[in-house]
C-alpha cells in the first residue's frame, strides 16, 4: 500500500470544487454521488439531508512513520465538503480517540502505516479505506461506462485495492480479468473467486490491448501508455502514483478517474453514514476485514 506524501495532497482541500466539476463531467455524478453509489445508497439526496447530523472526528496518528503533513486536514476537508460535521481532534493517538468520543463523535477516521479506517463508534463496525477505495473507483467506472453488466473489465494490480475491486465488479455483472507484474498474485486472486470465471492475463501488455475498461490499481507509474488507449478506453485509477502515463492521460481526456484520497474517503463516509443512520449495512463483515 502506497504511503502518501504531503506533495500528493497539499492542494487537495482548495481543489475540491474544481475536482467535483471534473467528476461530474466524467461520470455525471458529484463526489458525494460517487460515494453514495459506492456505498449502495439509492441516491445522494438522502445522504445530503443526513450528513450535517453525522459527527466525524479525524484523529492524527503518530505511530510508525508518523504524521503526514496535510493528511488529517485533507480527510477533514473532504468530509466537510460532502456536508458532514467533521473536525480534526486537537490531540493525537489515544488522547485523540478519547477526545473524539467525549465530543460525541459518531465516527472516527484514523490511519497508521497499515490501515486507514472509519470506526462507527456506537455500532462496533469499521469501514476500511482499501475496500471503500475499490468500491468508489468501480462505481466511477460503472458511471463512466454507462453500466458494467456483461462488460469485460481488466483489474491491473492485485494488491489490497485490486483484490477488493474484483467482488465490486462481479456484483455489477462485469466479466473480470486480473493481471499483476507478479503472475502468482493474479492467479491467487482468481482462485479466491473459484465460483466465478475470472480470467488471468498471461501478459499485461496484451491484456491492455484487449480491454477497454480498466481498474488501474498498481503502485507503479506509466504502466498504461498512449499506445494502449483507444476511443472506447475508460480507466478508473486508484493506484498511487497514477499508473497512466502523461501522454495516455492526454489521449484519454475526461475518460480517466484518479485521485490520492477523495473518492476513497467519500466512499468511506457514505458507508459509515449508512451504518450510523441504520438505513443499510452494505458492508457485511467489515469488522472482520
Ligand atoms: O495520521 C497521520 O497523519 C498518519 N499516521 C497517516 C498515515 C497514512 C498512511 N497511509 C497512506 O498514506 C495511504 N494508505 C492512505 C490512503 C491512500 C488511498 N489512496
């Protein structure tokens, strides 16, 4: 899992309104709309009405490699932009958790070097960023493609996000092919879904030549080049750094979704809102993940 840098997120809070416009142009939905679709809400209006009543605390965590300057501020800016009552706790770590609970938070967002979760305090449920990111970018691809049912989708990168993208795609009726620079990882992921027909790409380049719909979830840059882009190509790219080369981006125009945090946090927030408001529990078994 890639560790963000301040450089990745410095301009994020001030760029949210512009990014929303880009999302609407590419998918027809806002950041809230994509988060709502990812979390299984019928529409974003229901969340929009609820959001201001849901208190979300973001706690800085100093363990491991420590604080990333701008990380908790960016998460909070995204949550506030979506309409949630969000704030960064004054204290960090355990003191921050206690402060959040004492302040009546419904949900706590926190990340160390291994997990980024939203904890629904009164429901004993967690929402994991890797799964929510996969759900968010799959929802975005679904919207860009006008529906994935029966569509052939390539999942490039079989790490945590790629692994969660497979069930999200299958749920939408897509026909999935997985690829990874380590072939055994692709084969292992396909075997986990033995009840389904998951193709395993023998060669990444060939897979890119034969798939128009792509989830790019690798931690490498420039995996997808201009020669792989066709008029029908649409790419949803949660991977950091972006795996689509600058020339390929230019060819794609508005047919690319990529960001360091926004869609994943929006999907986390909408899923947590579902759990907290009790209207749905779209994340079965989240607590075990
Ligand atoms: O609280 C802090 O400032 C730090 N403990 C945050 C550390 C986050 C480490 N994780 C990552 O940078 C990413 N896995 C976050 C999610 C990226 C989603 N594309």
